[in-house]
C-alpha cells in the first residue's frame, strides 16, 4: 500500500518583511523567465506574496494549506492579461519554497 506524503511544515516566521520581499522577488523573476516578461507579473507576485505572508503571520506553517490559500484567494484576481492562473501561481510558490528548503521539486525526492 502506498504511503501518504507527509506534510511540509515551515519554520516559524522570523523576519516577515524579508520573507515577503524574497518571495515576491523570486516569484516575479520566475514569472518573467517562464514565458515573457509582462507588467502584470509584478502585480501577481506582489499579491501572492501578500496572501502567503498574511497566512504565515496568522500562524499557518503547513505548505499545503498555504498553497490552497493562494489558489483560493487568487481566484478573484483578473488573469486576463497574463499567461498564468491561480493554480500556476500557487504551484510556483510551492516550488520556490521547496527549493529554498533544499527539497528537490522533481518527483518528490529530497
């Protein structure tokens, strides 16, 4: 029988402004490099980082829950001027966080 994937719990926030700035800059860079740079990418990265950090500051440290929060709250964002969707953004945030923790995002290997 297959084993469930254990949750990934992030350490508590030590420097919220630095964490938010890092996530926003990293996501913006990822968005610009994945397809073509667009002005909307900055707004998307800012909004996703804001959602992520608000939930972190409310005590949520489970990465899966944070990803779901981004998907849910980004559904109200207008993606018409973008190649992306709320799912792509949440997955990118997850990948960036996992990479920052030294976790390989390919195939679930550490």
